[in-house]
């Protein structure tokens, strides 16, 4: 069973789909092939997106949406460079509303991810040392220690 597509937008050099926890960029058509070849689908986890660059389309100029993420490379200067960026999709003015909806939805999901991270209690090395002390004193078993250690380390 495939994951449902929440929103989609057809651009000039590719298509953008919003899934539950990620975005998918696909290249179809002749312009998609010319700019990116048969590169297939590119998926980016929403919690890895650090920023969204959005340039609205004008009457005589295309717009684009570009996603950047930690550790990724990004092209920074204008539509010509964005057309070669695998994390960007160029769109015409008539499709801009669809891309704006995806941009807004992704930004909301990013805010939700950040809110969850902030509200999560964090445990660190101090907690591990306290846990080891409890184990050494015989208050907890080795099995309990290992289980809690995995929880603290997120394993």
C-alpha cells in the first residue's frame, strides 16, 4: 500500500508531492529530463529541512521553491541556478498557488517537529552516570540498566 499524497504541484521542470513526513520531487517531461536527466524521485524528510526558499512567479518570469537541509548543498543565486538544483522545482505563475499551499504545509510540519523536540524531556550523560550508580548499588538490575540506557541514548 502506497503512502497517500497530501498535496501535489506540477512545476515547469518537475513535480512536488507532500507526504506525511517528507516531500518528493520527481522529474517528468522534457524540461525535467534536460535539467536533471532520469534522476528518479528525490525525497527529503521534513524534519531535515532547514529552510525553504520561495520566489514567486512574475508576469514574465518563473518562480521556484527550493529546499535546503543540514549537510546538504544548495545553490544560492537565482532561477538559473535553481533550475539545476535537485532540491528545487521551477513553476509558472498559473501553478504558484499549489506551490504556496505545499510551502505553507511544510512550514507548519517543521514547526510541529520543532515543538515536539522542545517538549521532549532530554536525558544525557548525567542521567547515565546516575543510572550506573543505581546499578552499582544494586538498586536496579543489569537488564533494567541496559533498557534505560538504550532509552536515554535513543537506540
